[in-house]
C-alpha cells in the first residue's frame, strides 16, 4: 500500500474484501486472471485489461481467487470532489470498462511516477486518465454521446502529441470542432480548463524527463511542447512551486 499525503493510495494485496462502504473514489484494475466486483446490487467480472469504478459511499465488495491479481486505486474525496459532484446525479448503465493498450501503458507509467515522486499533479493526471477511460464507455444519461466522442478524441490527441503543437486551435481542427465548443465540452467533463489540463500533462512529462535523462532544460522544454524556455519555467513553477533546474538538483 502507498499513500500520497493521505490523498491517494494503491492496494495490491488482500483484494478479497467483504461488503463495505468507503468515502474514497475507487478504481479496481485486473492485472491477472479475473476479479468479481459486487456493486450496485449486482456482480460484474473484470478480466486483464479491464477496470471498474466505485463511487464514494457506494456499498461494494471484491472477490479474487489465488490465481488472480489486481490493483485498487483510491482517491480521497477531496481530490475527486469535482468529478464526483459533477456525476453524482447521473446514473450509468454499467461501471466496468476496458483499458486500451495506450491507456493501460500510460497508467502504468503514471503509477511508477507517482510512487517515485510525491506529486499532486501526477495524482490528478492519474485520476483524469482513469475517469476518461470510464466515460468513453459509460456515458451518463444526460450527456450527449457526440460530446463524449469529441472529449475522447481530444484526450487521445493530447496524450499522443505532447511534443507537437497543442494549441486549442490545432486540437479543435484535428478533431473537427470549434475551439469554443471544445472548451465547453472539456470543462463539462472534468471541471478544468483544457489549457490547464494540457499544461499539467506537459509538466508531468517534463518531471519524468528531468529525473530520468541528462537532457538539457531547453531540450526538455521543447520535447514537452513548450514554445520557449521562459514559458516552460513559468508554467513549471506555477505547478510545482520550483524551477526545472532546482527541481533536478533536489
């Protein structure tokens, strides 16, 4: 089990859990075999590459056999409050969902990063990535499926093009929607401005490069899609309260 300032934890052992209620937002991911998830009065079985969402204060239990393994990722309600309050009034057809290879690999990278670096930024990106994967398959009744498709395309484009132009105009053009509509749809899903989210993802990538490579600060700035070193330093400091060079030294 790993705690990040009491806001986040991962459980990988003893996943057999009796019926209970938590205040946290939970995701359970099957990494080997299968996991039975009892939730909302019925049982869902998830297999490798699949996950299930448990909303705060919803009774649930888990059941695994000796040949199965998984991870339970839990977010304190204070971290997930925006998402939880946004979707609390809605009902979902199901709570399990699939993780495609790109998302699964990216999640594993985030989990490694969050274990190595006590960063709220990485925890936030982990939460948004999981919730995006869930929403891609399980759309609330009052949310347009067209909007959900646009949101999914935008998220995928951002993650795959961090070193390219990620201006809102470019993203909008690539997915075929106006910049104003993209801003509105993005804010509706995760409650933050798309520009802020893009900067969070860029900074998170830069943290990984600062820790794991000998690339210069300037090289990292451009690899992460910042238009200038000055812009990189300014945005990095606003998120981490430290400069890239001082972060690397420490």
